[in-house]
């Protein structure tokens, strides 16, 4: 009997594009959670923890069914000066709200040279900050396309854009629609809740706001239908792998 494909669903829970506010927390998250319930999807929400100041009840509600991980405290790009503080502060804030945190994803996939060392030293057990991406500022061209362990940290690389394939993220599905219907189905997917807001609610790069709103919902729902299989969060995937090896 063939086992259904298991994939990883991740959400970057952050302020809306071009804004310090998070309208998507109110207008998108409830619908997204209902959709996940209907499709039996469990996910990891990489959360910018400064959002807890205003949206504590919404985030703790998400934590009842899904994993909450760190997406830094402020969503500023990491650099040698702020990286350790961003990792420690976000983990501290989540603990204060009774949320155990195991994973980290760097804002915009920008990392420092000692990134994994910092991730380990600040108490995380896994990371999802490296992206395979061309054209690139990330320069991870030889990065494996599947989960791997390095420096004692489980890494979930994001298989974005490496010629000739484009896959993984909601931004690409929207930008290249309808051609994106033929894109490969990656082991890991990521999205931003603000992508489901109306374009008039967003400011910023026109490429990122292309096909937002209801069009984004349609693209996403059809993508999930095409993928089939089972969706898990990062930590649940790790636990699943451990059970499989034990068997």
C-alpha cells in the first residue's frame, strides 16, 4: 500500500507588507485556520513575537492546534549586531506567554555567517532560515533541497528558485500564475497571511502584491488540492521521522 506524501506547511506570521500593522491577523487568520481544519492541515507559524503585544489571544488560539516558532522579535533583517538579541528576545517572549518554542526562521531568509551557531546557543533545536534562491543575495546554491542536520541543528531549507525550477512559496504561485500550476510540489511550503488581503490594503513591491486577495485564496486552495497527501508542521515532521526510524 502506497503511503500518502507528507509535506511541511509553514506560515510567516508578521506585520502586513509595507505596514507596521497586522490587518491580516483579523481578516485572514480565522479563515486560514478554518481551511486548515477542513483540510486536516497542521502547520508551523513562524511568528514575529512583537505581535503578541496586540494579538496575544489570536496567537495563543493558533497555538492550540498548530506549532508556534520564532520569526524574530521585530522582523528586522539579522546582522552581526542584532541576531543574538532577536533570537533570545523572541524565545523569551514566547516562553512568557506559555508557548514552548523549538524552531527559528530568519526574517527575509537573511542570515549571518555564524547563524546555526547562534540558533543552537540560544536554545532552538531546528532552523528554517536557509533558502535556495537565484537570482540571490542568499548564495546558498549548493544547499540540499531536503531537510538535513548541520552543527547539531535540524535545518529545513526553503527550496525557492533554482533554475530551471520555481517552487515552494505562495509569492511564486501568485506571481507566475497560471504557469505555476505546473510547478513541482516541494516538501515544504510557506506563505504570508497578508498575501490574502486585498491589493488596496497593501503597499510595497508590485510583484509581491500581484494576485493577492480572493485570487490568492483560489490559487492556494487549488494548490492544496493538487498536492494531496498530509501536511505537518516542522516539529511534528521531526517527531514523525523519529518514529519511522524507531520502527
